[in-house]
């Protein structure tokens, strides 16, 4: 059974940092594109960042450029999202996704981890 399990979410003050992790099991994702999405209350899920299997091509949503960094460790079958200078508008459930099959379409999804930015 393939699973993507996110961790690292929580409550942080504006300007703070969090590091999300997504650990994959059941298959290797070392040759797949991995990504992070997020969904805020009352809004549609939106793309945050992606990284291809070599780590050489990385893309970010304009809203997080310069603040978030996506990375991966293929040996650990894990992808990370370092989030700095967090803003209240970053509050959302963050989802990990693996194996891109279309534009913003992925074969595998995690269950999500809550990130709340508030003073």
C-alpha cells in the first residue's frame, strides 16, 4: 500500500518558520515529480511547489517564492518544505503529492498537515 505521510505542521507566529516533511512508503518516488499543495478554509486547493526527481527543476507559486524551499532526499524517499517568513495567509492544510500524471494532477496524495500562522 502506497502512503504519503506529512508531518511538521503546527501553530506558528507571523514571521516564523516551519519545516514540513513527507515520508513515502510502499513504492519509491525517486524518479517521480513530487509536490506540495495547500487548501485554506473555504478555498480550493492550490499549488505551492514542485521538484522533479533529480532535484534540478523546481517551481513555486508566486505567493511563496523567496520564502519557501522544496527539497528531497531520494535515499529516504522523503520530500521537504521549508517555510520561512510565514504569514497569516499561509494558514492552510498542506498536502504532499507524488507522481505527476497531469497539470496539478498526481497519482498519490497524503492526508495533510495543518499549518496555522497566528499571533
